[in-house]
C-alpha cells in the first residue's frame, strides 16, 4: 500500500510540473478587432497587440544573400554566399 501511494504522489507531482511548465510559455490572444469587428486570432508573446495591429511594429530587414567579393589564395573569386553588408563572407571579412 505504501508503494502505491508513493507512485501516485510521483504521478501527481509529474502532472503538476508539466502543467506549470506549460503556463510559463503561454501566449495570449491579440486584443484588437479585425475589420469585420471580430476578435483577432493572432497570438502575442509580449504586449497586447499582434504585429498586424501594433502601430510600432518594425519589420526586420531582409538582407539577400550575395556572392562574396573576396578572392581565394589562388586569386580565384570566392564562391561563398553572405548576407554581410560589406559583401564579404566569414572567411574574408576582417574583424
């Protein structure tokens, strides 16, 4: 009987930990309304408004990958691609 109670306590403790762990990563729903006066269904990690309704949201810049402008030791053009603003890959850029 003691072994059964111990197992039940372990199971209950495990379930409680899983439930509490899920609460820590909870996301909330956007509080804004859509154009048709329906609650927005986007989730929000911080704040109350999603990226569509937040007037202060800044879209991250998308740098396109280009071929490195550096040359190899044999004076051949480098074939690596980079998103670095200077146009050099990780091998040719100087820190």
